[in-house]
C-alpha cells in the first residue's frame, strides 16, 4: 500500500527521532510532493530546536528517513488531480492541495495531522485520507 505523507508528518518524525518511525517507513511505500521539502526547510530551525537527538544522531536519522521516501516533483502531478483536490479541500486549506492531488493521482492514502482537511475531504466523499494517529494504529 502506498501513502502520501504531508510535511507536518515528516517534521514530527524528524523531531521525534524515534526508531519506531524508521521501522514503519521501511515497511510501507511513502511518497510526498517536492513542496514538502520546501516546508521542511522553512521550519528546519524549529526541527533542530525541538529534536530529542544531538546533531550527529539527528543527521543520521534524517538520512534514514529520507532514504525511505520518494519525492515527486509537482510538475508530474496532473492538472485534473489538482483540480479535484482543490474541489475537495481548496476552501479549507489550499496549502495541502498538492498532497491530496498526489494521493488522488497515485491512488494512495494521504496521511496528515490536519483534521479539518480530513473532515472536508470525507464530507465530499473522499475516503483515501487518514489522520496520523489512525495510521499508527493500523500500521504499527
């Protein structure tokens, strides 16, 4: 099964430094749009300030995490998928359209901590979206 992780999930994993997350990522197929890397870079100082690991361990952990994720350039996400994602969550959180569009196009499940977009998408009939806590219960 394939999953799309949004930047907030990836940042939480990086901050946690938990080997548990590394094991999960090694057992499932995770993709994310390149936009996630922009968001992670934007908040890199927060990640480094909050991480439980010292720099060498954090750097090694991040290498392992990113080696388990496939990054998809935005130009490969079809306009039809972007339009459908916009109809589902555009009025709730336009920043997350790329993540949902990638999930739509790839037939993946979007994993997020953003409850309002989960509720908005489900209200409009989209079911391939899940909160991170739900994901952990099912796949750990």
